[in-house]
């Protein structure tokens, strides 16, 4: 089982990686894609807030969701 510190580090790396992928998006987005992008940003914000509150499991779950959605968005 990962320690709290490892979970926090992994979560932070996941969020940073997700934000970096989003910065690489240069094409025009459809309305659905813009909605997805808003959802990703919301997950990132919530995850960072959960990290600050030491709610590591919630933070990690939100970071994973954001990352998965960003993978879909950046691969299209």
C-alpha cells in the first residue's frame, strides 16, 4: 500500500501532467469537447483542493478522472 506521501506525490504528478497535456491543445474544440475541458478543469481544481485538505483518496480519484478525460480529448 502506498504511503500518504507517495499518494500525494503521484496525484500531484498526475495533475501536472494533465495540465501540461491541456496546454498542448491548440486545435478548435467542439461544444462537447469544450464541456469535457470544463469538466477536466473542475476535477483538477477539486483534486488540488482535496490535496490541501489531506483527502488523498478523493484527490487521487479526481486526478485520475481528469487525466483519463484529457487523454481522450488530446488523442482526438
